[in-house]
C-alpha cells in the first residue's frame, strides 16, 4: 500500500465500532428491520431444525483449506443463487434510536452492509441485512429461511474481487433472547451473517425473531 492508502486504512479502523459496542447494539435487537408487514397469505419460509449451525465444529473441520483473508473493501452486491437473490448493497450504520439501520423499505431489492463491523472477506464476522417484506410484498431476503447447509453466497466487493461463502447454518432467534456472542463472535476466519426478520408476526410488534444465515468464506474469484 502507498502511504496515503495506509493512512486511509488506519483512519477507517479507528472509526470502526469496537466489538463491545457492536455486541451491545446487535444483542438488543436486530429488531433492526422493523418495516415488514407480515400480512400476506403465505409467510416467509422458516429454517428447518436440521439447518442449525454445528457450534461444535471447528472452521478447519468444516471447510478444509480456506483461502486467506482479504483486505478491507466496501461491497456492491450480494448474490444467493439458490433463492434467486441478486441485489445491490448499500452501507448502513446505526439509526437515531441506536439500532442497526436497514435499507429503505420502499426498495424491495436492496441489502445493507453494516459498516461498524468488518467488510466481507476480512478476518472476522461481516453483517449483511435486508427486509423480509414490505407493504407491497416479499423483499430481498424473503427466502432466507429456505436456505440449507452447503448453499453458497457471493459478495461482490468494490476492489473487483468476489468473496464466496458456504452456508453452515440457518436459524431463527427471538429478538428478546438474541445470542449476540454466538452470532457475531469472531471465529478467526472470514465469515458473514445474513439477517432478516422472521418467526411469528403480530400487527402490534411486528416479527418476533430474526432469521440468521451463518456462512464462511471458501473461495475468492
């Protein structure tokens, strides 16, 4: 890197929220995505129990020789071929209430990358979020609950590289009992969590859970 690039990288890292702050914010909700309607004839698919992440397995035991971590890069797009997701990604931070923000609900095909954590492909756990639905119908991550272990997620980065992640778990967690350490903890290798609303729905409180996809980087293109 040039001296200017190194200075930019150092400034970016100083601005990144420390894990304690991220854990506190994300643990308190990922109520995050609060604009779903839940009012359609068929609700979004929910994860099967067999899709739960195997917390006892090590990264090496699950995936063999993983590619080395990538440097920081903003991201532009996420693709999940198994559920026909091909969506642009915008950066998101925290809203005025301190929740992780979400993309504008009026655009059903838009995902968000939480810039308070690492970028997809860096060592650590990157976080991508999106709506399950809006008042007009299903949105970008409506089908997350139908994913299975072994399916792949492609994240296109602004540096021209595509980080490919293999899913090793899909679960739904109650927002009031969200296991932040388990979901966002750093395994020491590049991982992502893709998150949307899920579980039961009421008009008063919205969705009572979050669908979380656990995936680890297995390829760089």
